[in-house]
C-alpha cells in the first residue's frame, strides 16, 4: 500500500500578498487593506469575504466625526486626556504575521504591507479614522500611519526601508510632534545605502522645518490631531522671527542634531534658507555666519558668504531711508558684498574646493551677480542723491545729499574693484573699469566741493 504524502502547508503570507495586490489592481482598496492587515497582523485582522470588513478600534461614522470636531477643535482640549482623546493602538507589537514557507521573503511581504497601510492612512483614505471635510488631517489617521511606518522601518533589508523612515518622520511632523520628527529625520540621514541617500535633501528640509517650531515637543503621542495655529500666522513678523530664533539654538545642540556628520553643515544651510524664504533675514544672517565660523572652507561656505551678503542687503529695506540706522545698515551690506572677494580663485576657499569645479564656478557666478547688483544700487543712489542736492535750496540738506552721493560713488568704485578682483578674466572688464573710473572722478569732485580728504581705494 502506497502511503499518500501530506499536502504541503499553504503559504498564507504569499497568498495574502498576492490577494492584496489583486484588490489594489482592481481598485478595491478597502479589501486590499484588509488583506494587508491580515498579512501583518493575522491575530487581530483575519481575512473575511470581500466587502465584509469589520471596523477597527475607534472607527466611526462621518456624522460622529463631524460632531467630534465641533467638540474638540481647540488644542487646549488635550490637557486632560480622556477615552475620546486617547489613541488606541490598532497595530500593536503583539501583531502576528501570516505564516510563509519561504522565510527569506517574509521581510519583503511585511515591509511592503506596512508601507501600503501607512500610505492609505497618511493619504486620508481611511474615512472611518476621522476624516472630516475642511480639516487638514483625520482624527486618528496620522497616529495610525505613524504606527504602520514604524513597523515598516523594522526591516532595513527591504526596498521600502528608506521610504518608510522618511514617511515616518514626516508623519510625526504632521502630527506636530517636532522633537520626535527630528529624531526620525536624523535616523534617516544616518541610514546607509543609496536609497537613504536619495532622501537626503528631503530629510534635511523636513528637519530644518521641524527645528523652527517653538512648541518642539508638541502634543502627546496618543493625542488626536487638532491643528495648532502657527506662530507665523498669529504674531507680527518681528515677534515670529524672534520666536523662530530657537531653531538656531537647537541646530547647534548636539543632543538634538549631531554636529559631526557629513550633512551637518548642509542642515545649517537648509535652516538659513528656510529663514530667507520666510523673510526672517536677521535669523538667516546669523545662521549663515555660523556656517562661515564652523566650516569656512566647506563647499557650502561660499553660498553662505553670498547668502549673508544678500541678507545684509535685504535688511537695508527695514530702515527708514537717510536715517543713521539706514546708513549704518547700508555700510554693513557693502562690507558683506566686498567680502565676496574671499571667493576668488586665489582664495583659501577656492583652493580647498578646486576638485569641484562646478561648485566653484556657480558660487563665484552667484557672488559676482550680487557684486554687480550692489554696484548698480550704489550708482543709482549716487545719481539720486546728486540730483536731490542740486534741487534743494536748503544748505544743510544740500550738504547732506552731497555727502550721500559721495559715499555712494565711493561704494561704486569699491564694488567695481571687488568684481574685477573676484573675476579678473571676465568679458566686461573694460566696461567695469570705465564705470569705476567715472565714479572715482565724481567722488573726488564731490569731496573737493565738500572740502574733505579723498579716500584711497585699494
């Protein structure tokens, strides 16, 4: 008698993986999600017949969530946690994945399943989690997404690992939990491999943004999403800039941001650009100055020097014209522009970065553009001041205008000399020299009119 061989055990994990993809391809996303959940957490979410999906903990109707938002619209409502304002973890660590006959494929199955679950939640497609029209996020969707991405990030060998790390950190930032998001972005930046490297820029941007929020800790990890007003929207620009200055302290804190990583200086630069985008030029200037102090020969230092010059120029507009404060800021803007000669081919910075010709070329071009802009501004200022001096009959005002014209012509000479020093082989050498010579003659003429000594421009 021939004994029958036992039937091979079904590969449950593979079956659910293929079933989920089949539902996805057919547009049955709810059924696909049920299959993904069964794959990663079969003990809590067994597969049912298509369309027969049991509700998850804290799921509810659209009407319930509408009334919920009416009752819980103020972040202060989270001060005293209650059953209604405390998240119930629907993807606990006790989840048991489906069995497979090929253990080597299980990390792929699980990582991808968690990834799909996280995306579904983050994109607001889990309506029962508290999606309400007009609200930026659902009540529990972000908490559920963060949980799923956290699980997906437990498989560093999977292809979705860097995606999961990035989405996890970004979800925490959307939850307004900025300290936790910062840790997530730092983890991503520290991850090895080409996949993680592809997210470097996005992670740096997210990290820079997270550092700027005054309420760094944010709500409890188990709190529902309730949008908190941004300080930028409720305070004056001056107060908001002062509040966001905390990011400059945080970016230098080794307990928050490692100070010895290859990307550290790039983060300083990303923070500075964030301030520029917001119009907070004093904060930007301070951050650019930190880059120059900490890494004067780094590739980013060239852009930081130009950025500092642009910030100083932008600050000129914050003062009333022809006041002592305005003149003092104009002088600072001029000094910053003239310092761009530190990027010439003979500079220590250019020599240190000679191996990256593109960076040197682009940085010098940017600096050159700023110097020419400063030259044009000073020349226009000189012409306007000269015109005003000639048109007034007030002796004191006339002398003041002539003084402004003289200073602006001298600054024009300095800018042309600096531009020629920065790029001596430029195509417009003759034109720049002519502008500089004419400005020098006007400067000397006005100084003679005012009976003042002529300053020598090197």
